[in-house]
């Protein structure tokens, strides 16, 4: 159920003199000239003190941005221009705001120096669609490595079903070295990958550390898709062990039913071990994280604390608890409750979590939240390190900027997604700002020659988990073939490592 914040409005009280009798009334009239003089002196003194010429904010987006950040930003008291005492009058504040023609520049001036994850958007509709899993995409996720010299090679991480990429038979593990007829290099790869309506990819494979061209795809075009973050669920029976495997690519609140169905499969198959693959999961909804944790740790009740949130002084300045849940809350895009279902819970003592340098925020919160309750084995690469939560704030001051309601300013579509909290687990552990180190380190970019389908028992990271569960000795124990330097993706996606509190009361 969506719980809205209750904002207390200020009340104005007007003192009305009570004329109890004629004598008092006449005395009051005699005082009027003196009161007029005193009132005039007070008026002029006030004007001189405040020096308020009535300057208005020229850009209403700037006014919204400052107001929202002043109320919610976790570091509000640490940024001079967001402090309440910084501006004596609204005109002083507006004079400051009017220095910025671009709200993005104002936002950057208000950002705390250590803040890596807050952002501003000029289209909250697109952002809300992204949070619901709706994007315009070619339908495949890729990584990039530097090859010989200045050449760049992309590798396909996974392909969405019924997508443009699937229609040209692109599959996981394929390599591409050219786009639309041009070879990718360190100088041009960003330009080639960005702002393209269509792709034609030159595909290759590796043999003896040599790139061998195999085919060129036909042109395929980006289109709007809704990505189900529950990408793959299956049960593996290996050496007497029933192992549930789930590739989960985003904590999306509109896919609670699909997530619960995956755990329904695991429960019905009586799995004794669980491998949760979060290697491509940059985070998402904390509300969804609470649900997933409750499915994994079935012994929890709604009285057990999963995590804790610390807000700024304006919003309590104290810790509030996040609890495990007993039921599945099916919610729509606006976090309005649609229905309640039985939560599919497992009875397991440990979990294997596969991670990479793209696993962040809600993925890391899940790890931290489960640590006090069960054994958590981490396999992969060091995670991003985001122990902070954000919230979408809109230009609706009457809701303290939290709601897209009837009071939303219709003149623009800007929103801000500031960090508003720090997060910890039930034992107050929050020291993972540099990421979680894996118990067993493995990077799939070191094995580009041997990328297997996700869910296959010889796929690198999953095979290591199976080795740990069964005691067998497999792929995870061999040395890397030929490691290649990883290149950060050129598309600057502010949503990449998000963890947001939308839908959770304060």
C-alpha cells in the first residue's frame, strides 16, 4: 500500500481587538495616531533590515529545485547555499537563483562534494517509465573492452526476448567490433554507440586471442520495450543438490508478481540452495528489495528489521526501520496497491550471490540486509559501493515535492532525484561505500573466449557457485584466458545505479 506523507501547513492567527465598553473604545481611538506612527516606524525599519525589494525567481524550475533540495537533501546542512540561514529574505535567495540560466548548473552548485549519485532530469515521465522498466532500446545489454592497440570490442551480456536484437539473432557472448560499417576505436566508440536510430553490427569470435569476423547483422532499430527484470529462473539438479538459479536484473516494483512466481517455482521444486545472479543489477526500488529479502529468508516476520534509514534533520534526523514483509504487495507504477498475494518464501540457510562491478545500491542493500540472518557467499567482482537512497521530487510544494498530484506545476517536466538518506542493516552496518569484496573473485571479461549461456552449469560465475555447493572442481578453478581492460560504457545513464525510496513512508 502506498503511504503518503502528511505535511503540516502553517496557520495564521489574527488578533481582533474586543471593544468591551465605550470607555475602552474611546481610549483605543485616542491611541490610533500613536499606533500609526509606531507601525510606520516598524514598517520602514523592517524594510531597511531585510532590504527586500521584492525580487522574484525568474526561473520557476530553479525555485522548485532549491525548495526540494532544501527540504530533502541528505547533506542540506553541509551545503552553504541550501542552509536556511544563508538567505535573510526570499529576495536574497531569488537573487542567488537568478544567477543560473540553466537548472543543471544550479543543481551542480548545490551538490555536496562527496555526492556521486544524485541527478536532475528534464523529463520525469521518461524517468518514471524507466523505473517501471519501460525504455527505448535495441534490446541487448553489452560491455566494452579495449582490444589490441586502440581498438574497442563489445561483448553481448544478454538479449531481451522479442526485441530488435533477438530478431537479428544476436546472442550472449557474441563480440562486435564495428557499428554501421565503422570499426570501433578509443577515439570514436562513444559516437558510434550513442544517438543511433539503428545498428548494423560486425560480429566476431576469438580464436587463439585473435578476433575472427563471423557475420554482419542486418539493420535493427531501437523501439520502446518493457523489460521484465526476472530474466531467467530455473532449477538445476546436480550431484544430489537442487539448486535454484535466478538472473535478476533490476529491482522493479511493477514486477512483484513475476518475482514471486519465480520463488513459487523454487518452493514447489523444494530447492535446497539458491544462486541469485545480480551481476547486471544496478539497483532500484527499496520496497522491492524488502520483498525479495523476505522471499529468500522465509523465517522472517514483519517484526524483523531488514534495514534502517537515516534522514536529514528536517525529516526526523533519526533512524527508522525497514521490516521484512509477510505478504506480496502487488503495486502499479505509482505504488498504489493493486492486490495482495501469498508470499513465496524459501527455507534456506545460505545464499550465493553473483556480482560484478555493475552490482549496486539495492543489490548491495540486499546483501547487507541478509548478512545478520543467513550465510551470504559473494562470487564475482567488487561491487559499486552505494549505501545511499534517493527519491523522485516533483514541483508540487504542497506535497513537500513528493507527489505527482493535482498540485503539480504543469509548466515543466523537471524532477530531481537527490540522495535523501543513508542506509544500514539491522546491526547498523553501512560501511560498504567502496563496495563488497567477493569471497571468490571472477570476472567474465577475463573469459570472453568462453562466455556460455546464462543459467548453463558451465557458465563462469554460476559454475563457481555450483563448485562450492557440490564440492566438484570445475571451470571456476582455471586461470583466465586473456584479460582485457574494461571500458566504461559511453551512455551516461543517471539511472544506472539507483536505489530509491518511492512508495515508502517517511
